[in-house]
């Protein structure tokens, strides 16, 4: 099925059930777009949409995606063909915990990740296996992401993530070797608490943490806010 939120010249196949390209993909893309350059790796690249979108930025030399789910990986290869991006992208069907077998150290300028939200054994476990893996850290925990990113990133490289706000303490506790640089909370409505946040952290030091104004997705009438319209305009 082709996604309806992506600009017409980019077409993405995605599963009929389970993982879907959603508004979080757009939010994370808008967050990393001004910063992404050089070689970029997406951990948990699913059907490849975000990796391919990042590869289209002129400053991006190359974008790679690692995905453990074979069905999603195979879709990413089809999406690579659909969007004529073979020259600037690569997809690997592997467990990122095997990062030392897959990549050389300091291979990337940026790592992008929208990792599993919940600690395994907590929250409601989806009956769909793909969604269960996507939402619970059954195969990939925060500590695993940080370790892999430290190995894969060049000095002064960036780790960018979108994650569950209720686990922000876990994230900052695990960020050994990184200096948090930019933090932004996302609210589905202005009157609702933040459910996810965006974080940019720099390997081996950086400037003091900057907390940006919150990103509000919908106004009180349930329409997209002006900022969200601008973000959607980046991909439509």
C-alpha cells in the first residue's frame, strides 16, 4: 500500500497490517532534516521510508538502514527501487546488536532511531508480532542503542531519537558518552501532556542543553497546527 502523507514523487509500500508510516515519522524527519549530513544510519528502518527521505537531502552522502524484521526489510528493498535511491541508500536485514560484525567503527556522522517504547513485560503487548517488536524492547533496549551508536558514530557525530516521554529519565541515565544538545517535547494537543520527545545528543561533548518550545501536533479543533502543516509540507 502506498503512503498518503508522502509527496507524490516518493512512493512507499508498507504492510497491510502492523507497522505503518505515521506522523511520528514526519516529526522525526523534520527534526533531523536541518542537521543530517554525511553518512546517516537509521536503526530499525522498517520499510525504509525515513532512510530514503533523508538520502534525498543534498548534504547526505549516504543513508543506511538496519532492520531485524525480514518482511519489512524486503519492503525497504522494493521502496529503494520505487524511489530510485540505490546509489545513496543501503538496507541490511540484521540485528543491530551485531553492529561490530556489520559496520566498521566510526562509520557514520549521524544515527537516527525511533526505538521500541516500552520495557519488555510492560504495557499492552500487540498480537501482531511486528508491532510487538516495534513497541517493546524485546530485541533492542536503550542500552543497546547507546552502545551501538557510540561504536558507529564518528567523534562529534549525532544521535537523534524520538522516544516516549514517560521514559525520559531512562534515556538520560543511559546517555553515557553523549552530551544532550537539543530537547523538544511533542504534544498531540496543547492541552494534553507530552507523550513523546525529540532528542539530539552529540558524541564526545557539545554545547549546553537547549530545550526548544514544544511541538503541538493538533489545535483544539483537531486540525494540524501551522508548524505541523509546515512539517508535512516538507514531504508532501
